[in-house]
C-alpha cells in the first residue's frame, strides 16, 4: 500500500493579497512512514529498452544521516536519484545498501559519488559509504565491467555513459544482524542475507518499530514472477515465511514499490504450482522440451484470473519468463525425481 502526502501551506494574509499557491506533491516521491520515502522516477533516465530496470529507490532519513537502499541501473539513474535526494533532504552523509549483485541495483553507485562526494570526511573514500554482503561485493567486482557492456549493447552507449563499477568497501559479514554497525540511527533495522533467493545473495530488511519490510525483487508485481537466478525451493520457503510473519499493519517494500499480501499469495501460488507440475512431469518421464511446451500451452492455469494481461507485448514477455522459469526449475528439480 502506498501513502501519498499532500502538504497544504496555510498562511494568514491580508485580503487584498492573493492567497499562496498550494504546494504540489512531487510525483517522483512516495512516503511510507514519516522517515521512509521511495523515489520512483528511475525510468526518466532510461530508454524504452531499459524500462525493466527502472527500480524504486528507498530512502530512510534520520537526524544525522540518510540510508539509501539500492542505487539504480546506470550512472545517469544514480545521478538523478542522488540529486533528487540531496534536494529533498540536504547534504547529510549517505549510506547506500547494495542489496544484491544484479547491475540494475548497483550501477548507480557512481552517480551518488558524484553528488555526495563532498559529504565524506577527509581521507575517506566514497566506497566506504557503500554497504553490501561479501558475496555481493565479490560478484560486483567480478561482473560489473561485463554488465556495463551488456547494458550498453541493450540500451545504447549513451544510456550507460559515465557508468563504472564502484564496489562497496563496507561489508556485512554475518548472515543476520542490525544496521547499527553503520550508524546508531539504524539499530532497529534488522538484516538477513539470503543465499539463492533471487540471486546468489539478497539482503532482506525488517524494522518492527516502523512496521516495514524490504524484500527487493523476491516479491514482484507481475502476473508471471521471475525466478531470476534463485532457487525455487528457497523462493517458496521465503514467500511462505513472509506470508506467515507479515502482520496486517506491516508494509512490504520491494524493488517495484510497496506490495500488499495479495501479491505474496500470487507469487507463492505461482512458484508452488510450477514446481509441482515440473516434479510430476519429471516423475512421468516427460523431457525438458516437452514439459516446457506442455506447461507453456497451459500458461493460463498459472496466471491469476484477475491479472490476465491484454497487451500482447506483456503477454509475450510473460510467456518468455514462464518458459525460463520452467527450464530453471526443471534443472533444479530433476535430482529429486524418483
């Protein structure tokens, strides 16, 4: 659920003076709690070919510092987000969490460095303000140059101009903990690093006091959610625990904005049904190619009737995602078939 904050400025003025204009809410910002905000305009810095990478960026404000969750897909996205954040919150020191190694979550780091470089103390590198799990940092170091080349091929070189790999130097080395290791203001933010949830490492956050979760791309507002590089059993287990643990008054923040419990059900039911269908197919001796064809033809049974797309381009993308999911799940499941 999203909450829009409209601020009205009321001033006592003489009758002969025109009343002040009502302040307009910035459409790029959503506010989820008094100190928790979401910037949603990454798409303005990406071409049509890159709109799938226009993820939300969450900002947590404290009196002394800012906590930013993910940085965007390119230097231009990071620069735009950082400029918007600085304009809104001022020149407070910033901590940036890179929640997973996928390029659309981390390649905006350099844009934030350009905007906030004057907030680091003398002798400190901006990379020391970037935070990630060790696996995420290692994979960023190994992959980001190739990721930039791939993005350039997909979106055009102009879209990735100035983008470079900026790897976090502040490493979260335990599987669980709280972000008070960064700043005393973040003690109430608990983290957990998950293996194979949506990628090799994914950071999940929870703040019980603010009644907020951050689950990245593990929960998606898509009729056919993407397994990405995660493991289907881990995804099902995570979504099942999230469904059980989520309280009615809690908000789930994701890379695609705030999502309600109905999306948890849709994501969970989809992966359970596909995993079950693949397992039954394997036990019946159906080949991978035949199973993909069969389950692709029956895609309607995996889609929520309320969410059926009418846009043929969206349907084509959903079918491609569905087929890739089947292929991944097939290879993850074949060892368990009798």
